């Protein structure tokens, strides 16, 4: 007779408060049903389907959390329902939305396209979909020891890419009395904390210590990295219950701006330590990559070259374009400190033969201020009137923002959309039309026209009144 070893015990709440205990045994499973078996059949089916994946995943070590793959969340009674549910704390269609609608699910497959293959050849990677440099953002690239039985790189950027390895909490998080805090303690990533959420997104959409899109990669064909937490979240097919209150929209937007600046400055600091310094991915691309015109038609020459000599590339101001206005509105003292420190960053990073250590020190100081602003904005409550005032402040600086280049202009346009969502003005047909015209000015960055964009941004902001 086989020696049965108990591996996992899961408690699920049944209909009318009945508790079902499902004891998993290896190699067989024995299910104890205390009462009312007919009413419990749907619940048992749910438990069998949801539990199948994690029941097999006995952790080899208490110190290793394993990634079980999105299939472990895919049962209809878990997160794989076709239609969203309103009577539960989650929509229960999260997996279905991700696998059908979300571009993250296609991230790995994008490495197999002809463009990706050509990029690989240009930078010396023979097999792009097997390269750690690419997989680190285009898939859930973790060590073999961390991979569960059903783990598959083809799943791309999947559930656990953002929510963390699930082996320690997948079964328990469905049980009665289990809390979000317990899941977080067991290894679930805390995406409810907007600072942490921004950090998670930016780890790929901007880069961190293990990930980067440098000038070599951009030259080979990789898109330059652009990000705005609120705008990108709004553009995603939601697999969460959206919070449409002005204070929630504005907090996500504001904290996202501050964390992006902080991480951009950390990236600049790291870049100074690399062999490829200066890496031109740190600078405003279209200060160099723009269509040439006669001197009499050059808005760039008309605007001049603040904090740098003519011909020297500027550090990408897009990371600071919108936050500087928001910081001024919410904490003038901290805003002044940030302005001083960022002026230093712009100045020293644009000197051709600058001391890289001086750039790193300036970037680290700016990052410290940005981090403090992120903390302040996390606890700062902004309402509809604050959003309106921000939109007007943005429009008032449209001329200055526009001359910083198309990336800064893009950040301003995305910010105005977020502010409009917080005021409800995004449903105004006049505003929608004005925003289409604004974004149209950004379709060809190399031929971007700053004065024309400034006019469009002001018109869009005026439509919110």
C-alpha cells in the first residue's frame, strides 16, 4: 500500500457558510465533505480546478517562492470567468482579460517578429527569444529553481510578473479569514500601494539595475521608453475595479510622476558608471534627431539653450516637465529644493567632458528630493478643483514645455488627459476634439513644431472650463 504524505490543506467557504476541507494527499487526493454534498459540488469543482496547479507544487525549500504560471489562476470560479462579477471583491475575469486583450500577454511573441530578429542581428544576439537581455522584460524570466511545473516563458508578462510568485499564497488567499496583508507577507507584491505599483511598472517601462534600453538598443530599432502611470493604466484593459474618484486618479497620476523622476535619476546615476558613458538614451532624442530647417524658421534656435551650450545634448526634461508644476502646487518649499537640484543635473550632464562622478552626485541628490515628493503626494488628497487649477497651470506653461521637445510635450498631453478624467471634462466633445489635435502634433517627432503644439495644448485646456 502506498505511503500517503499530506502536502497541503486548504479551507474554502461554501454556500450558507459551510466550510469544506480539502486535504491534498500524494499521490492521491482525498476530499472530506461534512454535509450537503449536492450544494457543494460547484464549490468542489472550483477547488479541484483552482487547486490542481498548486497542489502539485510542494516547495522544495521554505526559502524558495515559486512561480506557478497564469494557468493556476484561470478557472472560471477563480479569475478566468468570461464576464466580470459585481458581487465579489474582484471581477473574477482577470485572466480572461489579460490573455485576450492585454498586450503584456503578447510580450514574448514580439521577440519572434522579423523586426526583433533584425534588432538582434544588429546588436549581436543570434536568438532574441532566448536572450536574458530581452527576456528580462518580455517574459517572466526567473531561475529554474523558481519555476513551477506549469511555468512557461511563452506566457510573456503574466500574472506573477506583477503580483509576485504565488506558491506561498495561492491556495490560502481563497480561504475564509485570509487577508491581503497575509498574502503580501507570503510574497505577493503590494500593488495596492501606488508607490510600489509605479516602481513595478517602471522596472521595465524605464529600467532598473537589471534592465535597460540603452542608445545601442534604440538605434537597432527598440522604441524609446515613455511612461505615465495614470495614462498607461487608463489605456490598459482593466482587470481590476477602476477607482474613478478624482482623488484616486490624481494620486496615481501625481505619485507616478514623482516615482518616474526618481527612477530616471537613479538610471542616470547608474549610467555614469557604465563603460558606454555618456549613453545618449539619457538625453532628449529629438534635440539631435530632428528635421533641419533654415535659421529663420528654427524655433529651437529662437528658444535658445538653457543650462547648456548650443550643440550640447540636454538631459531628457520629460521626466520633470509635469512634476515641477505639480510640486509647486502642493509643496512650494520642497519644490524649490527640487528645482535647484534638477538645475544642477541639467547643467553638469550636458557638459561634454564633465566629471561623471559629479553627474552621479547631482542625480542622487535629485532622486532623494523626488522620493520625498512621492511620499508627500501619496498622502496628499487632491480633488476636482485641484485638477482644474493644475490644467490651467499646465496651459500657462505650454510655451516653455513645448520647447523642451516632443517627449516633454507628450508628457504634458498625457497629464492633461488625466486631469480631464479627474474633472469629468474628458467626456466633453470639444475637449476630445482638441486633444486629438494636440496628439496629432506628436505623430512625427522629428518634424515636431513647438509653437503649434503650445497652441493646441492651450486650446485643449480651455475646453475643460
